[in-house]
C-alpha cells in the first residue's frame, strides 16, 4: 500500500470508529428490556439555559445523579433559545438515545420535534415547565404545578396586604409555562381589593429583574405596596434597585418564588416576606421514570412535585440546610 493510500485508509478507519462511538447511543440502547439498568441508559437533556440559581441546581441534579447511577448523559445548554433546544433534540434523535428529558423554555411550538422523537421510537419526558402540545406526543410531564405556585403567592400577598393595595408583577420568561401558570394562579386567588398596576418580564434573571424594578419605581414611586416576583434571582435584582432608590426592607412587601439560598438570604435581611417553593432537584425521579420506560413499564402521565411556602422566621435555621 502506498503511503498516501495507507494514510487514507487509517483516516477511514478512524472515521468509522468515531461514527461507531457517536452511534454508541444506538449500540448501548441494547435490547435489555425488561431488565435494563441505569448503566444501559443514554439520556438526552437539552437544558434550556443557565438563567437562575434554580436552573443551576436543576442541571447539577441531572449531572450528579447521572454520574452516580452510571447513566450516560448527553447534556446541552440552549441559552434560553427554543431553536437551540430543538436542534439539540434533533441531534439526540439522530444518535438514537434511549430517552429525552425536555425542560421547555416556552410552552408552544414543540409539535414537530416531539413527533420526530415519537416516529423514531424515543420517549420524551417533559421536565419542569409544561408544553401546549398534545399529551399523546410525550410520555409524561414531571414538574411543579405553576398555577398552584401563583395561587400560593396570591394567598401570601392577601395576608400581607389585608386592607388591599397596589402591586407590581415581575414576570418570568414570556410564554414559558412557569410565567403563564404563576400569572394565572396569582390572578385567580388575589383579593379584589388588591390591584395589579403593572406587569413586566425580567426573564427570570437578576440582570433583567433590576431594570424592571427601577422602571416601576420611577413610574409609580411610593404608590407600590407589594411586588409579586416570579423567581428569587429577579427578586435579588429588584432589591438592588430598591436599595439604590433608598427604600428600606418592608416598604414594599415581596412575595417571591423558588426557595433558593438567595431567596432565603433576602428573607433573613427582611426584604422578602414569603418564598413559594419550586423544587429543581428532579434528576433521580426523572431517571427512574426513564428506566421504567426502557423496561416497557407504564408511567404516570403527570407527576407534580410536592412543595411548600417558606417564611422569614424559619429562614435563618433552614438556610444552612438548603441544597440550592
Ligand atoms: O421553570 C422554573 C423556573 O425557571 C424557576 O422558577 C426559575 O428560577 C427558573 O429560571
């Protein structure tokens, strides 16, 4: 064999070996049912982004538990862009993964890629936020009941403003199941004597939450009695704006959502009066459901996380025990 031919051959072998590795997902999707184990599983998780401490904890839950269980995890970060999530899902479908867990950045627009996964025989578990696609296109949804979180937030606001008042809303990502559900639940339970005077998105980030609160303060001044803030990271940004405007803790009562360490610190410092829990530690449950799917077992169509509300008087004791 000439030198050029042997180099070409070596390149071909290397390419095939790489292809075999890439298609390892397919190879590892052994015909193991009904005795599949976690070490048989190739799991795709096209994470929606890294916008909040909640999201960081959610990512860690999937990565750490995959390592502990021996699951092969194909992880990607879509940077809050639906098109990136869809591309990542398509790459996973091509690699013939066993199961896809999809935390959808927004509710709408998933029909096409969910159909592609279904046609390829790959079950999808919707994680965290919901989708509007028909439930026949995915195996299950596991996450928080965002409407209930909004209702709990309104119940807390009702207690904080018993004589009524004016509130502003810092909403999460527009079109996301979390923002839509929380907004809906809040309006369902809010007392008639409390008026929502404005609602703007802060996209679930500290950086975008701060200017939204700055704008509210310059527009409404001391008209604002309360703020419903859809997550702790935006609450951190909002409090920065309130401090800069010379406000003191309690001048505007705040109900936030998540129950992160940052939210607990805001309660300890007196800025947040109630923090509605949203639990990001979903990895173990989702992997268990995925394994059951691989083994041909049926799983629940919807699994809603059990959650609570946290208050300032317990925040100091609980903060050291918080995992996120
Ligand atoms: O979907 C869950 C929400 O997304 C959390 O409340 C928020 O912090 C995150 O970005």
